[in-house]
C-alpha cells in the first residue's frame, strides 16, 4: 500500500455557506449544462475552481485566484492540525441501500512498475494536461484519487468503529440522494494504526488515473516530496463498492431483426419489450458474457454467450481481457458481427440516459452491459493490462469541495 500521512484539509467554514450548494461532482462527470447549474446555485460553488467556464490559460489562472481568494475571505479555512478523514456514503441503487466507508488521506503516488499502486486504464494526453495546468495554479487537489485494497480480515471496519461513534465534522446529502458523513481523525495513535495497517498491502486505482499520472509528473518536476497527493481508500470487499456499467449508444447498426441471425450462432437470444427489461436481464445473467441491444420502437434483444463465443476473441488476447463483457462486445461483436465502426460508438453511464436515447430515437441502437466485477478489474491491473475505454463506473462518486487537499502545509 502507498505511504499515507494526515494533512490540513481545506473546508468550507463561513457561516451562511450551505454545504449542499457548494459541492460538485468530480470534474470528469460535469457536463456543460451541469456546470452552468452549479454556477447559478452558489457564487462559492467549488466548480468555479475545479472546472470553470473561462477558456484557455486564463481559466487556470482564474481557478487559482478563486481558491486562494476564498481562503483569504474566510469562505474556506485550512485546518490548523493535519488529520485523516473518514467518509461514510449511504445510498440506494436498484432498490437496495448500501453503505461505503473510506479514508481520505495524503498518500505518495507510485510508478506502476513498483507494484504498490496499480492502474487498470490508459490515460489521455489532453486530460492529463488539463489537470496539470489546474494543479500548477491552485496547488491543491479537489477530488481524491479513488483507491481500493484487499482487506479480507475486515480490519478497516474495526479501525473506523470508534470514529463513527463521534460527532460528525460535516453531514450533507447530494443531488443524487447520496448521504455523506465526515469525521476527523487527528489522534496520533490512531493515525499510526492506520499507517501500519495500510502499509502492508497494495492498492488499485478505481477512479482518478489522470490525477495519479499528474501527481507522478509533479513528483518528476519537483522532487520526491512532490509525489504526495490526495487519496480515498476503501476495502474492495465492501458491499458498498459498486461498479456500474457504461452503456454504448450506437449511431449505426442493423435492426434487431437483422442482428438476430448474425448473433444466433454464438449467443442464446431472447426478446424483451424495452431497454429497462433488457438491462435487468443482462444484469441477472450468469452467462460468461452477456449484453443486450435495444432499438427505438422495437424493444430489446438479450444475448447470453454460448461456449463458441470465445472464438470471436483474438487468440493472443490475455485471459484477463478475454473475460470482460466490453472486450467481447468491441472486439468480437460490434465490428465483426454487426459491422458497426468505432466511430459510431458513444457512452453513457446511466440506464436512464440509454433509455432516453432509445425512446427519443436519438440512436440506431443502444448496447446495454453488466457492471464489471471488482475481481476482473484487479486481474487486469495485476497483469499490467488496460481495460477497454469506459468499462467501469464506480458509484457513488466522491464529491469535490467536501475536503480539499493542499500541496503545501500552509497557504
């Protein structure tokens, strides 16, 4: 596991600031329309620092001025004593209530070759450059890198037990109905227990690959102490660690009627009345691979693999990739069987968005997938491979603004 340290968190403190109105989702799930809504919601919403509307270099300069200006005005306060923070998120998904606990901490970013922190995604140059420019002007991390780690003995839960009995530092419910409770841990003995526990295992990046790559670049330019960055750590065995699917919106493709004979050799097929029924059937499927197609006005087609579906995959592909539904879909189905080019594929992370696209006829087809099991993600990371684009959506996301991590101890 990476080394961890307490840090002096920057938090909203001014009287009259309503926490629910100033938080924002991570930058990479904020649409232009959502950004406008967050701007209008409160003049101190953290989106004005995380992802403001000013284009070009001026936008990054403005972000730094905004953050540091809010500190000077007393809207934000940097805590006097370094601490760790325990975050509890309670939420409902698929009619069930879940709870996920995690630890917010300063941690040392590590090169993947060291085997301490392992990625499962490739990064994009433009996204890394964007986060790099923001880091230069703000000298702060707004969204933690989401790390998961094995904890078969449930020691994480034992270490948080006493903390959860204390008064909360903050309590807020976000727009998605996720309830967040935050506690501060500044006792030196307890911090040492956390450090000892987390130093014994490796971690896997769930979310935040571009932020981790940016931290490594900062280290390379500023020396070893530049590797310290902001993380959220949670056990991979937690029932609250949910991985939801990204669905595919296809602008080209055959009708369901035409697709059926092309798929029938390798998949057991069943027709369902609508995208919601198709997604539910796929989610419950026990087949090795499964997906569904939905067509405007024509319902859905659920495809569950037969043994012969394995022949659709590249023979030299690593087994960890061959196990993935998105890998089969992209390498064995969309192009080879349905003649759908990569350029016709876009992505949505909610079933509601896919259903809306089908209902409004805004797509030729929607491809609906299952969530990727955590163990498959671990297998890919351990093998040093990268998953297909948009294979995982960890839910719920971690809000920006609840605690901000400064690179320096003092402002």
